[in-house]
């Protein structure tokens, strides 16, 4: 299989460590490239358009849905849409890179269904929902309402973990990063 057709999908409940593990993989494997998702939310802090997300209006996002320009999209939270543009994957394949998607569970399942032979799906599992709640609280970015919504969503998402190629328990970040590196190295060589 040609390298440019491969996709690595990393998913987890919010706060489970998927972004930290994704960054580790991107530093470790030069052939990997971060797939920038589209989002209808506003940029936070130092986030930059085209680097962290492609920030767009709800109207623009819905127009791209109508034009079938997404490989996957979801309304992740009420009125907040996220998705992976087909053009983003193609851009990386054209550069002989392997896209790494850091996306939610539903989106990961959807992409895997479209690329069953060429995708590697990794689910990052938190040690427990309680640990996840503490991690999210320590970020200081959540209201009580949004924290409760994320924790409830996390419990639901964990129930899908068996639908992925690999499940990595992140009770120790260094160990989880090493496990992810081993799995990715084998996938890239295969």
C-alpha cells in the first residue's frame, strides 16, 4: 500500500491526553503530518487559523457540508461543528505525508468506515472518568455546566473503545506515548 494512502486516527474523550500523544507522534515520525480540522468556534488564546483549526462561520461550514467537502463532520457540542476536509487529507497525501487526525469518537468511526484498509485507529483511554474530570478541571477552561457535559460525553465515548484497532490506557503519559510510537511504527512499515 502506498504511504500516501494511509491515515492515522487518534481519538479519546476530552482530557484523556490525545493531543499530547499526537504531538509526541508528530515529533517522532517525520512522515506524519497533523490534519487541521475545521471548526465553527472562535479561536482560543494563541490558536491560529490554518495551524490549530480552520476557523469558519457556521454558514460557510454548512455550505461545505452541502458540497460534500468533508470526510467527516459532527456537531460536537450544541451549535459547534468540527470536521475534516477532504482537501486537507489530499494536501498531505500529495506531499507524501501520512495524515494524523486528532478527532472525536464519532468522527473517528466515520473516517475508519471510509478507509478501512488504510487507516490505523487508536483510542486513548483515561484511567477513570474521575481522573478525567480532575484533568479537565485543572485546565481552568470549563464552567461547571461544560465540565458536566464533557464528563457525560466522555463516559459515552469510552463505551466505543472496542471499535478501534488499538486502545492505549493513559495512566502514565510517557508509557502511553511509547505504546503509541510502537503501534505507529508497525503501521507505517506494514
